């Protein structure tokens, strides 16, 4: 089977959509498929992809409207050369282009919905099958009018990815109790709530430190918020970290305070490292945390509840160890191999080569 993945770029910038697509492409190549990945510009994932047997094509322009034509013609050249059986689009521009270029090319178009809110647009229904990375996103797409017959749920599986090197022999040196979060410094990631929550608990836990991994143009507003806090010297902005494993291995607690989240790859990576986890009860997060049994779920937009949960784990080592154990258990379903196998089933089904067998992984939300 010949597969072409359309992604916005293939650079290691902490973009969850790109990371998930790279994981899938490498896993499919390991299964013996002919896999091509097309994105804008050059990228730091190129060497990894090519070492895994994935063909990489840089296309000109961007998906911005004024440069859309150069992007379209670049993708067209790739598709005409590859003659794929499957075109798998991971963002809206790829979905639109994949639909426009079908004439004269015999392929099935698969789209992946990775994000909630405005990024999970109904335009993703242009695919013959619409793959959602969580049950939550599948429900959201149905509410937007996407036919249920098109929707399939395939959870992300980052564990076992060549993108994540073997864990280091020792973790990063952090001040303890160490609270770590990973993600783009942005309002929808709840970073403002987390900084407020940390400020609420800081007096009670004078040795606690907060480490923020990630970078974006919006970082400065959160730095100003941290500087205005009386515990500013204990809020550390680490910037983008290509491989956060050493931080996760040293963390006492991992936090994801998002206001919306389609899945949350960082949660899976934190689970692998055996972190005690506190996360917002939104989107696909409860599914990644086994319905809440592998971490503590708190309401989004609630610094007070977040601070309370963090204090509970800091002050109760027995409970913290319990949640470390729960996070590190039942990880098989988060593997790259499982995601690649289930995605292949969707491809075959789109071609009519397999019966429509699809099952959503149950997720009972608690906490």
C-alpha cells in the first residue's frame, strides 16, 4: 500500500499534529508500507523519517491563502509521482487539497481530526473516512454534522515512537517538589490558571518549583504574570525542549491544565515516565488517563481546584506514589504499533477490503 501524509511541516517544534503524523508514518514504514510525508519547508524530523524508510518531500509556499496555489501545485507533483492508494491529510489545507486533486488519481482520502474547537472544522468531512484521535472529538464532529458512517476513532499512540529516544539514565536536576508542564504557552493550554494555582500553594509549600516547557509568541504575557507573583523565582520557563523525558523522570507531578484538548500526547509521555498527573477534565484528556483512574481530573478554568489537587499530591507521598503506579500501568494501548494497525484497518475499509469493524475505547469519566 502506498500512503502519502499531508502535514503542515515536519519540524520538531512541539506541534502535536506533526508529532502524531511522524509517529504514524514511521510505524507504517516499519510494517512494510510505502510511506511518503509531504510538508512545507525543511524540517528537523527529515533525518529521522528517512532513517525509518519514509520518503520526505518539501513543498513550496505555505497553506496561507496568498501562497495556497504554490502549496497546491507542490502537493500535486508529489501525488502524481507517488500515485498513492491513500492520501492522509492531518490539517484542513491538506484535506481541501486532497479533495481537489483526486481527478485522474485513484486514491482514498483519509482525514485526521487532532484538535478540538475551531481546528476540528467540518471541512475534515471531505475525507472518505474521518479519523478522530479521541471519542470526544468523534462526538464533536457528529455534532457538527459529519455523518457517523464516516467517523472512526483511532487513539494516538506515541509510546514506542522513534521520535522519542531511549530514556536517559538519569533525570534532569530539578528542585523538589517539582511540578512540570509541557505545551505551547497559550491561553487555551490553561497556563495562566496553572501559574495562578502555583501562586496559591506557594506559601504553604515554600520549596515547590514550577517548570514550564514550551515556547510561543504568547510566552511573554505568562512571563509577566509569573513576574508579578510573589513566588516568581520559583516559576521557571525552560523554553522548547525537544526531548522532555529527563524532566518528566525527575518531576514529582505533571500537570496539563488545558481548556480544550483533543488528546494530549504529553500525557501519554508523562504516563510512560511514571509521573503523578493532574489534568483538566476536558476533551480527550479523561480517555488518555483511563477515565480518570491514571490521574486526578479537575475542572478547567479553576486555579483553586487545581491548587488543591497539587497540594494533595505534594503533602501526601502515599497518594502521590499511588498515582505514579496507576499512570505507569496499562500503557499497551498507547503504543505506536496499535495506532498503525488500527489506521490500516481504516484504510482497508475505505477501499472496501475489510468489513466495517470499528470500536471506540470506553472511557468512564470520574474524578
